[in-house]
């Protein structure tokens, strides 16, 4: 799978792409949720398509995952930023 951290993406990621990024980086959903202060089931439901991320924590998680653009900056986030990996 192609790494998308350096590329600017103009469309939101799909849940399948995000799952592939988790596998490519070797990070579990649980550990990512702990690091980003999110409930694991919220993220799992987003990745399974059971939640749409319309409001609240599900919306915040969808923006952090790159499933939705950031409402303020209009940019698509990548769940694994280079700054986090350097630490």
C-alpha cells in the first residue's frame, strides 16, 4: 500500500484505506485510540461503517482519522503524522 503521509489528499480516506494505514504502520486501533484520547468502539464503529461521524466524539474521531475534512482548515488529516512518529 502506498504511504500517503507526504502527499496532499483532496478526498477523504475510506475506512479500507485507514485500516491499511494501521496495518502498514503496525499500530493497533486500541493504542491509537489511547494516544488520541478516543474510545476504541467509536473508532471501530467508524471503520466498520456503523457510525457516520456526524457529531461529538464520532465526528472528532472521523476528522482525526481523515474520514472527513477538518471543518476549520478544510484539510484532510492523516492518522499518522510524521511528528508523532519521530517521538
